[in-house]
């Protein structure tokens, strides 16, 4: 079975419209990679009284891909590049696979790289199972 990677993107002071647009841009980038699918991350059940449609987590994506180091590594690399394109606005990215969370923000490039390598290696070998 493939990996499901949830991604939550946050940009300080971004409104809902901007957060949605940023997620849309990243989604388009990720769809060009070797992934099975990239969809909006569901926030859960609609609140009582709300219409019967899925509630979407603004700025959230769910990436479905195979179990390869290359596929997961390419996705995480694209997300890391997105993180660096903040035009001065602080950004944070939260990645999660099966309860294992990696959050990247203002860490140095070297620290980010080391954390990413550990995260990818854990999931490419099936350690999370």
C-alpha cells in the first residue's frame, strides 16, 4: 500500500483566500511529480447544521504516493522549496505520515535537510508500520 502524506501549509498573516491559493500552487507542483494523487486535506466532519459537503482544511493537502524513497523525497523537496519562497513572510510546513510529524519553519537549511532525511528514511523503509 502507498503512503499518505498530509501537508499543512501556514504563512503568517495569510487570509483564507491566500492560504487556499498557496496550497493550490503547491498542489500543481506536486502533481508534476511521481505521485498517485494530491487532494485537499479534509478537516473532518461538517459541523451540525452545515451543508453535507466535506470540510476542507485551508492550506492542507493530502498526497498519495508509492513507498519509494525517491517519490517521498521529491515531494518533501518540493515542499521545502515552497517553504523558502515566502517573500519575507514567515512560513511553516507540517508533514504527517501515520502519526509521525515533521514541522519545518525557521530551522537552518542544514537542520532542515537532516530532519527531512530522517523523516523520509523512516517512511521509505516502512518503519512507521
